[in-house]
C-alpha cells in the first residue's frame, strides 16, 4: 500500500470531504474509496495521484464547481403545472428548479415565481403552466469553474447550472456554497 493512502484519508477527513464526494470528484465508486482507505485494495499510482490532486485543490482554496454542485439535476418541463412544481419543491426541499426541454435549459422557476402566481391568480394558480411564469435560464459554468466565480453569479441569480460538453450535469445554489463552507 502506498504511504500516500494514509495521507489521503487524513487530508480528506481534515477537509471534511466525504468518501462519497471524493469518489464523485475522482470518478470512482464510494465503496472503492473505502476499500482503498482500509488497505483492502491496491490502486494504480495514477488513481492515488488523482485523489491527492483533488484534495490539494480543495485545500488550496481553489475549489471547482464540480466539488460543490448537486447532481443529478431535478428539472421540470415548460408544460408542467405549477401545482406539480410546488409539490416537487416541497418534497425535495429546494427553492428553484431549472426548466428543461429536450435536455436544454429554457428557463428557471423559483419559490418567488410561484408565490407571485398565487398572488395574481389565487387558487387558479395550481393549473398555470410553467412556461407562463418561468424566468430566464439560470447561468451556466463549466465543472472546472471556480466557486468564487459561481458565488459572484449567485449574487444576481437564484442558481447556477454546471454544463459539461453541452449537457447539464449539476446545479449550485447559495445553500450549496454555504454547506460547502461549513463542511470545511
């Protein structure tokens, strides 16, 4: 076993990064990370180096969007009813949802949009279609974009989408940035 494995486990715990999150960032399964840390699996040197690089990026302060993002992204269609969106937000405990059509972001909807629709339409708001009240799509960044840049976008927008090779792979909200901050 590499002496770096103990260093990886120590650094991961010090940074408050879960095995699951490290696995996501490195591109392997959480059980594999657990087996590596327990000394039950001897990884290739390239994997050990990748694990160290990811942890050093986090430790060095330049945190990438993929570290903080939530995935998979929960989305709705422009044709969905507002009632369904409100139920989904409550069930998933989220405040904003991207509106997607053919895997492309076409808008965004927030709790404030729903409250405004209720104010304007009363009980008829439940049958309003998302397309009638959705806002512009949330801004998008690459997975490698810094959390500093994402945080600046979040000052003006309710969420930021993470797009890799033209596909939405994650979403970041103010809550996610705060959660990341408090885990370290």
